[in-house]
């Protein structure tokens, strides 16, 4: 990496004393370097250790092992320096219920020790950037979930941080609000060049928006790459064919056709659905394999009723890595995790 990393962790770990005195290894041996200006997603199921990692990097939680520096400062020894340079938007928010949005934003400026004029300038700019114009006079208790998240993000950005941590910014929002919030998050990045480090358990978000995806499971990073490389390296494509034959004959036909087409490493799996058999094969470069496979089957005198090419998802990657589906582990209720968190950190006065 040519420019120094904005986040650097070496063996960062956190264990908690759980019920009955048992030790819970919430985060084990987190080691990473994050380049400035990037958007990194920490993807993992509930309880994977995402929030604990973020809370250590934002100095809210003291590591029990390893070290980390954020914006060039050590999180354990120089927490005030770190806090002065970052924004953090926690998983839950403790909003002042009756306060109007604008007043909440203005008092955040005071918290960070900005002058009144400077605070007003920042607030006006963020109100525009985040499309909060309609909302500034409303009491915060009247906001929808998506609007509340946008206000939270504005709060985190009042001090103008170079680095913003977001813990599950879109959890619990409906798809439309999620898409809308993402537009704003990406807009901020274009406008301010803010480095974004966020957690999510939504596979599609990590896939679509993050340039780097770190898959976290049981306190450990089990994969770290771009979404597209994770998918092509770990999951591959899938071809599903329905063939006019019984399962054994259909598998033999597909295996024979794959050999004839020069496709290696296929392991067809079949299940019978009425008169036909569905055969699934895992391949690389499905777009090239599929036509060759169909031609070979036709030459062998087999009738293929349907053919489908499926690209892998990050869920396939997770399944390959852990043997479990992340999709099935998505929590229905947001915020079922441990202890509520502060909405943002900063240096008061
Ligand atoms: N304050 C705490 N005390 C005890 N256990 C905790 C505490 N905070 C988190 N944990 C445990 O650490 C693990 C990781 O939690 P967390 O970081 O919140 O996961 P995630 O954010 O990925 O859902 C879980 O098993 C959780 O129960
Ligand atoms: Mg969490």
C-alpha cells in the first residue's frame, strides 16, 4: 500500500466474561489495513463480532489483545486523538425525542467544540448533502426509520471526519429506504472523499457498494477481497439442466457431455422431478461452458428441456466458507444484540 493505511489492526481481540464465567471470544486476531478513501464492508451474521470490532476501533471498547491504529493514532493509548478524527454511528440511536432535527445537529457541533458560525455552516451543508431540508423543523420523534438514519449520519459528520464508521446503517429499513440511504452514503463519499467502514448483514449491499468485503464469522475474518473475486474464487457458477432421463442416466449423460466439452471438475448432482431429472453442475465460466455442454448433450442424443446459468452470490461464498447460509441467519428483529451503544463519539469541548 503506497499511502499509509487509515485503519491498521494487528491481532486485535476482545473476550468477554459470559454467563457462568465462560469466556466469549467476540473478536479474535483481527488483522487488517484499510486504505484511505475506500468503502469496506464487514459482512457477517448476528453475533459474528462486527459491533465489537467497530467499538474497539472507535475507542469505545478496550481490546483485550493486539493493537490498532486509526488515523495514525493508537486506539488504546491515544483515544482522544482517534476520536477527534472519526465519526461513528452506532447500531442503535438514543435520540432526544422532542428536540427538532436542526437543534440536535447544532448541539452536536457544540459537543465537538466547533464555534457557532462553523457549526451552522456545517449543519447547512449536511442538511443539503443528505436531503434533510424537509425534516429540519420536525421533532426527531416524528421521523421514519430511514429519516432517522440520515439524521444519525449527519450527526456523525458534523465534525467533518476523514473516516466514518457505520454499524448496520440500514438494518430494519424497508428496501426503498435502504436504497435511498445508500444514495446518500455514496454521495457523501463523492463529495467529501470520506473513508467508510461499515457493517452489514445484507449480502446485496456488501456486493453492490463495497469495494472490499471482509466476511466475519465467530469473531474471525474468514475472507477478505472484492465481492466479485470472492464469488469467482470461492463459489463459481452453477448450471442447472432438466434432462429427459432418470437420475442415473441423466448424471451419466451430463458427465459424458462435460468430458466431451472439455469441462473439468464438474460434479453433477441430480434430483428427479416427475418425468425429467434436474442436474446441477458447478463450473467456472458458465457462460462458455453452457453452450458447449448443450451441444455435447445434443450430439449424445439427450433431450434438454431447460437450461439455466446461475451466478454465485455472496451467500454462496458464505455457505462455501462456513457450511451455513448467511441468508437464513439474518435476524428478524434489529438490535437484538448486546448492550445499547452511544450514537456518536467525539471530544467534548
Ligand atoms: N458486553 C458484552 N458482554 C458479553 N458478551 C458480549 C458483549 N458484547 C458482545 N458480546 C458477545 O460477543 C459476540 C459478538 O457480538 P457483536 O460484536 O455484537 O456481534 P455482531 O455485531 O456481529 O452481531 C456475541 O457472541 C455477543 O453475544
Ligand atoms: Mg452488531
